[in-house]
C-alpha cells in the first residue's frame, strides 16, 4: 500500500459517542499539518448515535474517515484500523482520551530521531465526576520515566497511547482477537501480546515522555469492586500471553496460587489493621496499593492453570 501520510490516528469506539467526540476534537486541534496525518474512527457496531456524530467531522474535515466494524471486539476494531490506514505509522488512542495540541508534533520528532517499530508515552488523568477521598491521581496515571529510552523486556506501552509502524503491524498480523475488550466483557492483553511478539522478532520499542495523553477516569474505575475485577483480569490475561511461549508445571503453579491466596487473606486482615496510616491514610489506599496487587498475582496464577 502506498503511504500518503506520516501518521494514521485510529480511535476505536463502542457506544460512547460523546466521549469519542471529545477525543476526535482533540486530535483535530493538533499544531501539526493536517496533510501529514489522517484520523480513522472505527465504530465497533455501536447502537447509539456514533455514526451521525462522526459524520459531522467527516463533513468538515477531509482527513477524517468513518469505518464500521460490525464484528465486536477491540482487537478486531484495531486490526480493521491499521488495515484501512494510509500512514507510515498507526497511532491508537482510546475513545475516552484527550490529546494535547503538541501530541503529533512530539510523535513526529520521535519518528525522525529513531524510527522505531513502536513507541508511546505516559498518560495522565482527567475527571468528569468528583473523586472519592481515597483516589489518588497516580492511580489514573502511568509514567515510566522522564527520558526517552528503549523499554526493557517487562515494560510495555499503554494501548491508549501507542504508535506502531504499519509494516510491522502487517508483518506481525496485528492484534490477537483472543485478547482485549469485547462489548461489555472486561479483558486485556492485546497490546501486550503484540509487543511481546515484536520483541521476539528483535524489534525495538521506545518510551517517549513528551508523547503523552490525558485519560478519563470514569466513575466505575473509582469503584473498589470494578478495580478488583480489573486487577484479577489483568493478571489472568497476562498469564495467557506468557503461556503461549512457556507453560509451567501444574503442581508448581497450583502451589503458587495457594501461596497467593494466603497472602491475600493476610493482607485483608492482619496487614490491613496494622497498616502505616501515613502511607495508607484510608483503608481503600491499602486495598488498592497492596491487596489488589496480590489479586493481580492471583489472576496470573489462575491464568497459568487454565487451558
């Protein structure tokens, strides 16, 4: 395929028209020539007014395209995005993100300097509802340093702020549909799986702190129950990725799972009562920062035991 733009920005969306509107507007407000990027909105078979909302932008901007992907699943939508893209790089942001005006200019600088297989940067929170007293901004952020660098083996980009060379996506086959959100199903791992495979092919993945986005911390993500489910699911799907290359011993994995269960029980009782109130002023802080990390470990252990 002839690549006419430097960057194709892909926003995959499902039944979040007004959130997606905000994300689209922020991409179109870049201090970067519109001739050097296009914006593809992949509608994953929404039942709200996403289609008509996107058409408003298509009517006003020649570099915006609407694409309907009727097969529901984030990985399927992301794959449809890169297959339709005309840019040398494909950039992904979530439909509940906003990007600063300098986002694409900063990304173009990274491309010119190192031309990596993939790169991305941090995300910071924004809110459209009040925060609970216990919720810290750092819970809605992910920052991996202040300098541009190659990510280490166990470090990954965030799918809400990720640039990948189109030829690399084509050669790798893109995102695995066995991973990632699908409708209302909470599932993860599609970008981690892809980056895992790229590393196996000796591709270089860069972190660039100046290429940052803002990500909405939705009300449900400030719920302890939702966070619990997400913590377990994150560990479970990471284990599924790990199992593809190496499967551990069943008895060893079972023993490890039982150890994690005991640690969780201890953290929810004795450790919670004895917590350092200066470090964890509210019990929710201890749950989020300590107990739920163990829940992620439990999800990983369970995932290793699965088929």
